[in-house]
């Protein structure tokens, strides 16, 4: 007869601040972080994050930075309806160190379990903590088999350096405060202390990704992936998920892996936020909102989580919800550039110039000068003020070069090139493209732009490379390949072939405006005017996706042209007027502006 062991009930554990009685700074933060990493390997132990603790402290009318110790820790435990309070201490006895872990019931204060170990020197401290954690998990009801399955020694799985572990812990705190510069400095120091610190590489990759430095992000993510065998099972899965998502850009595999991970660790808010980010990048906003809201429910005071959810809400055109989440994060001191950038985009859609200025000023005064200048450049371009846009993007590029960030400088050049292609300045666009030093930043877009400028060679080479390599990248399969093939077909005046090329991308067509925009161009050339009008209207129905990208405002102009061809004069007039209102302060010499005015005047005279 088979013996069926019951699955352990999820234990909710409040982790008190690890008490350092030695007076030695090396144990500050490091042992707290090590204990959390050890415990979080278990699928059956749920430890509330710092943001959840802060919420309880506020209900107790205590400052957010109140130490979680003694009577405060016990009251937090009781108010949180958690089951166990776990307290750790380290004491020096002569030349040796004594470590203890004590678990008490949140409801009664009665002892649940206690473990202790003594080691001869500092080098044995992390190993002793592993042993104590292993025993404590067994005391809390986890089976030996399950503990063994999810228990890797901290020195093997994370780092053997207490100082590196302390830097890593403080970097995570800096990240949640929005101090991205401090975060990267601490992570780089942790890696210098331990070049095999996989989790630190992963976090550094995420930090670079958040500031759109994808090249450095990929370098560090590759290091994390190569070292993943040195991580805990939980962290190994997280690294593999991030690697699929951010290095291979295989977002479909990443989502499948994240959903599987959520079955093992359902209360890991970071996983839900990551899922929200990827769903949003695919244009699947219902799924993105659901995942982001689940993460926010688990950690309502997470600054990084609020940043992700607010951006998802904005892209889903839920502006009031985005502003609510952003305002709460700012009020709690979780100020970060991503939140202000989200608010900037919403203010632009809502024509709130004062709010736009406030958000832009925040970036200019908080080490985000280049990003702020790019946003200003997009706004100027969207309004037809191309001279101003050129200056903003040029300054952004200079800012990148001055700070040693050549990748960012390339991004600024690429963005301006795209705008100039849209506005009919191929010579200016080509000059920008020639400034790009490393096309790996977004090789598909770079090849596409060269094709639009009469040089199809890069696109053809890249198509052949992707096909030959059997690329896993969701970006390549559903965006770069369809869009480059579409571009080549339209250059050869094969609009029906172009539409067939774009068909695979339709399932993710709201990722950005690229797919509906290109479909509309092909449909217009094929004489499918009703379908082209529908695609332009699809863009105009979703201003939150890319609020300042010129394709949005230009959709008014090109939709007006199609409506005029269909003899829908009143509707065409409305779209011309919407476009010209946005361009009321446009550079008067801009050919596109002059053309729009002529067409509108001709339509008005015909109507009269």
C-alpha cells in the first residue's frame, strides 16, 4: 500500500530583524538577507516583504523605518494574521560565534521551535545559518524530502562573501527606493567581491534593462545565466525566466515558465510583476493588468511594482488607475523615473502642459537628463516642431556620450532617424543612422530604417540570419521578420504579399503602433480602404500605448486622406482638423504640414 504524506500547509512567517550582538558591521544586513534567501527556497514558507511590513507599521502609527524587533515585531506578527515570528541572533563568545533561531506563535507568543549552533570563526557563520534554517524548516512542518529538494547552502548558491551579501541586500533596498545609481554601485561592488555572484549579475541586468541600456543588460544576464548552477532553485528559475525574456526575447517561453513558477511560488510578487511586464510588451493588456494587480495585491507598497503596474495601466489606456498607483507610490517616497515618465505620457495625452513640465523637471534634476530630453524631443516632433526635436535629440545624444553611455547615444540617433523618415527627410535620417555605432541595440529597427532609406541590404541579411538560426526571439518572429518583409514587399509594390507577411504579427498587434500602421499602408496600396481606415482608427483608439510616438498624430492625417478618397467629406474634415490642431505651432516650412494644409483647403473648397 502506498503511503501518501499530506502536503504541508503554507506557513506565514514574519522575519524579525536579525540581531547582531557582536558589534561587527559585517553582520549588519548580511545575515538577514542570507536567512531570507535560505527560507525563501521553500515553497511552503511565505515571508511578507518589507513593503507589507511598512503597511502594518503605519497602522500601528509607527515610522516606516522602525526596527522590526521585540514587541514591535510581535505586534506586527499578530496584526498581520501570520502564524510564526522568527527571530535570529548572533553573539560573540570569545573568538567563537553563537547563532540562534527562535520561532514563536504570533497568536499566543508561545515557543514553536528553537535552534542554535556555535562556530569557531567568521568563515563558518553562513554554513551554520544553513544548518539552522534546515532544522527550522523541519520544525515548522516541512518534510525532509521537501527540505532537501529546495535547500542549497547559501555559500554555494548565492555567495560566500558576507560583505558581498550585505551590498546585495542594500542594493535591493536602493532599488525599491528608486535609487538606481546607488543600486548599480552596490551591485558592482558585490560582484567585484565575488565574481561568481549570479544573483547580483541578474539584478544588475534588470537595473540596466530598466534604464533601456539593453546591451549592458544582456552582458550581465548572460553572466547570471552562466553561473545559475550556483543559485538556489528559486533564483535559478528566476534567472532562466529572465534569460528567456531579456536575452533570447523568447517571451512566449518566458510566460509559460513564469506561469509554472507561480504554481510553485504563488506569493512571489516579483514573478507576477515580471509577467505583467512581458504581457504588456506583447500588447496583451487584459493579462498584463491581471498579473500586475496580483503582484500589487501582494506588495502594495513596492516602488518597483507600482512603477510596472502604473505603466501597464497607462498602456491599457486606464489613465485614472495609473495616476492612482503612481500617486500612492510617490506619497510613500517610492519616487523613481519610470513612474514620472508614465505620468509624463498621460499628461501629454490629456494635454496637461503643467503636469508634463513637472514630470520632465523631475527627470532633469534626478540624473535622468538624457531620458527627459528624449521625451521632450518626441513631444516636439509630435507637434510638428522638428527644429526643436532635432535639438532635443542631439542634446540627449551628447548627454549619453558625455556620460560614457554610447548605447544610449545610439538610441537617441535611432529615434530621431525614425521621426525624420516619417516626416520625409531621408537625408537627415541617413545622417542619424550613420551616427549609430552599435546596431545590436535594436538591429531589426535599424535594418528596417535603412530599408526605408533605400538600402535593403541590412534587412535582407538579417532576415536570412534569423531564418537560418531558427531564432526563438518573439521580437524577431512576430515583429522584426514580418515588418522587414513587409517593407521589402511594399518597396516592390507587392501590397498583398506585404499583408500576408504581416499576418503572424496580428496576434500581438497592440504591442506598439508598427503593425497596424504598416497594415494600413499596405491595405491602402491594395485598394482596401475600409480596412486601412480601421487600422488607423485602431491606433487612434489606444493613445496610451506610445503617447508621444508621431505615428499616433499622423494617423489623423492619413486617415483623413483615406476618408477623402471614400468621399466621406465631413469625417475627412474632422481628421484633418484634429491633425492641424495638434500641428498648430508646427515649423511652417515642414513639407508634411504644408501638404496637409493644401489638402484640407482643397477639401473645404470642394465641400463648399
